[in-house]
C-alpha cells in the first residue's frame, strides 16, 4: 500500500501493478498510514490533522474522520493486539485512539519533540517509543508517563522499530546513521 500527497491511498500487487482504483481522502495529502495486524483495516493520517479508518476489502472510509490533532498527522501505529492506535503529529503530541469508536482513550501526550516523526508500540504493547525533530527518542508508558530519554543522534530522528523481544530499539536519523539502543536504559550498543 502507498499513501500520497494527492490525498490518495493505493493497493499494489508485488510486481507493481495497482489493485483497483485509488482510495480518495478528503483531508488533503495523506502523510501516514498503518495496516491493522489482521490486515482488514488501514488507518491514515492527513494534512488536515485528522485520522481516517479504511476497510481494506471495500476500499472505503469507515465512519467519520477522527479529530484531535491541530497539524498534519505524521505517523501511526497499531498496538499488537489491535485494540488501539497511536498517532503523532507536527503539533508535537501523541494521541491514542480506540479503533472501534474513533475516540481518544487518554489525554494527549505533549512529547517535547517539536514534530513527532515516528511512534511505535513495543512488541508486548505495554509502552511505546517516539522520536522527532529534537533528536531525542522517548519511551513512554501507555498512560503517558515518560520512562526514558535516549540521546545520541546529531539530527532529527525519523524512524523507529523494536526488536521482536522488546529488548532493543533501532532508530534512523537524518544524520545518516542507524543506531541500536537498550530499551530498558537507553544505552547505545555498538
């Protein structure tokens, strides 16, 4: 699947052929999207600061857009059990959503990142990591309590992923490095 600044989402076959017609969003450019673990739904984040839930089989929006962010939604992630979605925005907040209702399930987290470029749930889904334009990776409890700050990049941190066992966080940055950190204390591993 791909998202575009023209407001469309497309499905593709592995050989590069499109599947059906593009899905059209009414929220401007689609800046982010994430596929549900069971691959039946997609959530997208748009330039208008709203999220939209899509039915993959139908290629259509489910319900009304979800409102909360005041700037473009730059990143999204489903919890491993698919019971919630985290979104990060240029407004500097992370918000958690119930995919069944489209409502926020906790107060927004003011991250201190400036722009939030990535948010990723841990494999157990009990916490998540975020990063952004301030060059810092932060690990949060689901209730919004900050657990650790990880510093070491020289430029904005743009992407994150967890190891399958949750022991490590990998980060990619505009400083052209990929780094590996212990998730328990933020120590960099070489």
